[in-house]
C-alpha cells in the first residue's frame, strides 16, 4: 500500500508551532547555558515565543477562508487532528495575551527583596533554611553548604525551568482549544496539565502548602484523565471514530446504542468540568489556588479556564450538538450547583486566594449558563448575541481581570510573604489608594457592576441562555450574582473604611513588568465595560465551529 502523507497548512498552525518551539529551545537553554544567564535568556525566549504566536495569530485570523456561506471561517489540517477556525483563533489570541501577563508575573523580583517567587530546587523540603547570608550566590562551587554538603541557603537559587514549563502549558492549551478529535484533545489535556502540576509545587514560601496543592491537583487530575479516556472509548464504540465531526455524523444518523452515547458524553464531560472547576468536581480549586505561587495561580486561573471552555464548547457544539436535548439537563444541574456552591462557600472565606478560588467556581457556573444558550441560526432574535459569542467575550473579560487581581494580591505583604488574610487588608485603601483602587475595580468587574467589563459579560451570557429558554438557570444566576456582590463589596469596605491592624502589612512597589500588567488589565476592564462593542463584534465575526 502506498502511504499518503497528510496535507499540512503550516501557516494555520504557525502560532502553535511558535510556542512549542519556544518551549523546546528553553529546554536546550536550561541544559547548556550557565546558571547566571539562564533567567534573562529563558524569560526572553518565552516572551519572544508568546509574542510571535500573538502576531501569527493575527495573521492567521486575517487569512482564514470562509466556509458554509460565511457562517464559519477556517480549515482543518493535520489529517483532521487540528481545526483552525474562528473560535480557535480567538482563543489562541486570548491565551497569548493572558500568558504574556503571566510571564510578566513570573519574572517579578522586586516585591520580595529581590528574591524569586519560585523555590531554588523542586526538592527543597518544607522548613529548609531560606535565609540569606554570606556566600549566597548562584549555586555554584562557592555556595555555602551545611552538613552533608547540602546547600545551607536556597534563597538565591532559581528554578528557571518554570519558563519552558509555562510555554509548554500554553502550547497544550492552544492545541486543546483546536483539537479535532478526542485523541488529540486528550494529548493536549496532558500537555497543559503536567506543567501546571509541577508549577504549583514550586512555591519558595510556604513549601508544604505548595507541595500539598501540587499533589492534590496531580492525583485528582489523573482521575479526571481516566474518565476522559473511558468516555472516549465509549464514544468510539458508539460512532466508530474519535473525530468530533465523525461523532456528530453518527449522532445525526442515530445509528449506535444510545446508552454508549450518553455514558460517553457524561464521562468526557466529567474530565472537562474538572478542568474548569465546576461543582461537584471543584474540590481541588481552593487548595491549589491558595497553595500555588500567586503568579502561577494568576496564569492558571485565567488560561486554563479559557482553554478548557474552548474544549467544552467544541465538544458539546460540534460532536454532540444534535443531541443537546440529552446533555442540556446535565449542564443545567451542574451550572446551578456550581453557581450556588461558589457564592455560598465564598461568603465565609477569610483568605483572599481562597475567596477568589470560590469566585472562580461561581464564574464557571455563569459561563456554563452561557453554554446553554445554544440555538439554531433561525432561532436567534434580531441583534441577539449567540451563545458562542457571549462565552468568548466572557472568557476575555474574566481572563484579563483575573490576571490583574492576582497581580495586585502580590503587592500587599508582611513578614511571612503575601498578606493573604482578608483582615490584613484593613485600611490599605488609606495608605495605598492606587493599589486598593485597582483591586476594587477588579472586584467590581467580577461582581458584574455596570461600567465594568464584567457587567457586559454577564448580561451577554444571561441573555443568550434566556433566549434559549433556560430561564430557571438564569434566575439562579441572577440570584447568585446578587449574593456575590456582598463578599466583593465587603472586601472593598474592609480596604477603605476599616481601621488598619496594629502591625499593618507593607504595600510594595512592583517591577515595571508587573506594573504594566496591572495597568493594562485595569484599562481593559474599564474600557470593555464602557465600549464593549468592538470585542463583541470580534467574537461574533469569529463565526461558528467547523465540523
């Protein structure tokens, strides 16, 4: 038999290849570059790779061919494994922007007396000597040592592998959002997950908490991967293919056993709902958000949700869109439980990172509400936003605000590192009004207050779901949003009107990279609340998914 090589449109996949290339070059740099040069070189390579991917994404978006009379844009490449369509390119651009912000936070040194965020070595045990002293350098031959030859101090050591780990995670996320079959989707899931497991356990401070969060995330993530594989096997048994388009054709024809279809959809959705942190698959979220280094939390909270919802939308809309009356009740229940669980558990939180973790869970429920707005083209009203358009806009606003709010969290510090206790922020608005004001704007956006991007995002997903008849879910979403306003505004009141503690934390000045990240996120949050039209139109122009 003659082998026919698959046709590959290299331009279509060039953003993905740029990020993968940056990750591979980063590995080589780690092996052959002197330790003293690794940090600037690694950060530069990651930045070049991400910015190149962003530019190439714009180029690809301008060159996408129209399909289906203009209803969709893009093409299928790599033998159907990758689908580069309008929604995928939109998500690629959004992931690149969020990843650049995360990279800026990874490079931060000024907030903690010139020390890195990450542990010097992954094997550094909890309770190891982290204090400075003479002879502390780059870990070479002159490093001070203790008994047995072990380093006596790790404070100037640095884990520069975090940069290729970040780029590998971004590459996996981009592939996850554009996967054309379940096998590619599973490979992408592992590529994005494994670096995150490692990054969560590399916190220089609170080593035990950081390592515990990484272990929990890894174990639960392994279980979710098992569910995905089992579900994919059942869907293969139903349709005879792992291709999303092939599964859609089998669903439309109604040929296979329905029990295989429903069980397969349920198991695949367990894995996808785990990645987005939906109830009842949310248990990892508060522990990982709290224990991971805050720059990792910022990057993971924003980018993972963007990529995972891209996969959720592609799986539900493309593979099993014709069976939406079968899976919609499941999503109804999960969306309601997620919104209620997130806001109720957030009310009693005294740690800011755990508060934002439960807030993230609630926002997952709001996004699932938008997913329920799937309708046919003929069912849409005049000027009504589509469910895909609404969810894409929501992901953009949420991702930017999330990176910004976690970046601000790193600036309020006490002797033990970040002042994560809510009560420790009392009076910050009086001593540092700019920092507290930026934090307040991000909180108001997450609450969905008018004139912020969060208000327009919530309005769009709620309107989309209501147009599809999911009124009970919308009612719960509105109620949950009202409850959420309480704990967001409560923190603002604490910052501006509560008396500061006897030993108030210090508000430090960040590096230019972190300052720019906060400033851009703040500007985007306000601008998209006042003038949301261009981004909404861009999300609408992305068109529908290709099959």
